[in-house]
C-alpha cells in the first residue's frame, strides 16, 4: 500500500513539474499576442502601464477582466484573437497586464 502511495506521489510531482516547464509566462503571452493593441492603444485598448485608463477596469476585479479576455469584449476577440492560447495562458497575460498597470 505504501509503495502505491509513494508511486502516486512521484507521478503527481512529475506531472506538476512537466506542467510548470511547459507553462508560458504572462509576459510572454502579452509580448506575442496582446502587445499589438495594448502597447499602442489600438481600437481603444488600454495601454499597458497607463494607470488612469486601467483604474476603472481594475475596479471591476481580476475575474471580470479575465472573463473579458477569454470571451472577448467590444472589438477585442476571444483570447485576443489567438485561439491557440490556453485559458491559463490568457489568464497569465491578464494578470501580467494588471501587475504592470496598478
């Protein structure tokens, strides 16, 4: 019984490490997808780091902002137009943009 528990723990740990190794950082996602609009303000996108423009969005809460990025809002398509991104990648990008815009 102990060997099964140890084996399961080793497998779970290996999967966690593999997942973390494959994870893309929010900054990387921003730089590959989001930057097209959020660096220039194209189509009314809030520019990264513009605290005044981000303030009303930040007041809605991170979950609302994540949902908007995942599902799209206004002219922004779901996942910023990059359907190849995982939900976790999009959330990481939103979290990165929030951290840079507080």
